[in-house]
C-alpha cells in the first residue's frame, strides 16, 4: 500500500516537471575543452603592471590552482587536465580559448615547465604589452588562464 502511494507521488512529480519548460533551466555552457577550476589563474610576478623596466626585462610568472609542468617527451597524443606551461607574447593580446599558440614570434614557449626568464627578455625602449598565456600539453590556450600587462622599457 505504501509502495503504491510512492509510485503515485512520483507520477505526480514527473507530471509537474514535464510541464516545466526546459528553457527555464540555467543554460549549461559547453566549452570546447575541460574548464579549469574556477579559482585557477596565472599572473606576472615580475614585472608588475605599469612598471618602468630596463632591458633585458626579468620575467617571473605565477600560477594558482593550476600545475605548471614540462611538456612530455615524444609525441603528445593527449593533454593532462589541470596542467600546462607558460607562454609569453610581446605586444599581443590574449588568444581566444582553444587556440594553438604559435611556435613563432611574438610567442615564447616555456615548454620545460619554467616560470622565469633571467636575466631577461630583450625589448626595445618604449611602451610594450606583455601577455602571459597558459597552454596545455598541445600548446592550446585554456579559458581564463591569461594575463596582459603594460610596461615601459627605459632607454
Ligand atoms: Cu607551448
């Protein structure tokens, strides 16, 4: 008798939910790649945004809730979730998520898992934009893991 009541109740609930328009549900975003944890971020430690610096410009990178790792040796057939390496682009903006970062100017890959360039990057005097962009093991950009800063290189 009790089982019968439960069955009846579930039918009522099913009847209600089927009457609800699906459009009232929050739309689930469907990114091309697995998204990083919401708190993941990447940032310049050196230089700081707006700084006046001297060439060669010392570069240091930081990352939170994301693992900076060397690209595996040999042919990479699959990417490791939550792992990647740094890239710096000079006078260029962040690339859209899911873009392969070119292995050419103005991009530098830190494929060995490094988080700095010392003594630094040669830059001409004047204002420059520096973009720090994470790429996965296939050098593909990941949503949210990019930062652009502006610096001025002194004469
Ligand atoms: Cu790369």
